[in-house]
């Protein structure tokens, strides 16, 4: 019985080791960062950030789509294939004319074998809108002086 258990253990260990050393062929996407933190940003401040990635695979990487979680988050991505070992950038523009917290995502669709759908995030806080300088009454409507 002990010999049978030992033999099964050896077979299991060899199978697990072989599975771990299998190298997947194809394009792979690897980001230098997956979250961009704007921190505290002024109302109507610089809305742009970028995410650099590398094709760590052995075939060209093609990004077919990048979609923001809402209309206030607009991504721009390279349309040409990214060669193995080459870098690319996904630019994201957030509408900073919206006061309050930022917690949005961009879903990237590609032919990457490691992550065909990858989610990157933006976060931060947009400060209050500046005062317009127009006096208002108690109801919030402009007054006529």
C-alpha cells in the first residue's frame, strides 16, 4: 500500500511540475501599472493619464477594443499590432468637470493569451466647481441687481 501511495505521489508531482513548466505561445500583455490615482485634482483640471504596456509574448498583440465604464471615461489605444517585446500606451481622458470621487474602469479586449480581457482603473477626487461670481437668492436662482 505504501508503494502504491508513493507511486501515485510521484506521478502527481511530475504531472504538476510539467503543467507549471508549459509555456503558452502567443501574445501576452503586461502593464507597468493597472491603477492611475489622480489624487485630489482641480475641477476642470488635466484629465489625461496613460497606461504603458508591453507585449511579453512571442506573437503580435492586437488590441481590438477599449471601453470606459461610463461616458466620462474615454480611452484611446493603438490600432496597429504591437510586436513581441514592444511597448504601447493606452491613454485615458476623464471628464474633470464633475465634482466628487473618481472610481472608473477601462476594459481592454485583445488577443493576449494571458488576459484577453484586462481591466485597468482610474481613481481620485475632483474638487468643487469654482464660484461663478453671480449672486444667487435662497432658491439658488441668480438675482437681478
